[in-house]
């Protein structure tokens, strides 16, 4: 399994500002791309995580 372009959960938490629990919810719902590499270890698609940040910023600027 290739993990190029994927980042560990802790990096995705730092990048997005979401908790690891919220990121796992998004992964299970299919709203965030990632790979489960062990029973409690997800690797998150870096581009998908960056898109989350962009969408979050758009929503914040609309409500401001």
C-alpha cells in the first residue's frame, strides 16, 4: 500500500484545526479521504485535508 501524499492523523489535526475525533467522523462518513493502516491508525490524504481548511475558511468568511 502506497502512502505517498498521505499524512498521519496528528499532522492532519494540526493542519485543519479539527480534533482527531472529528476527522475520524469525516473519514467514516466518506467526507474525507484516508487509509486505515492499523486498527487505530489512519493516514489522511494531504490534499483532502487542505481542501477541508479552504472550505472551512470560506464558511467562516461568509458568516463574518
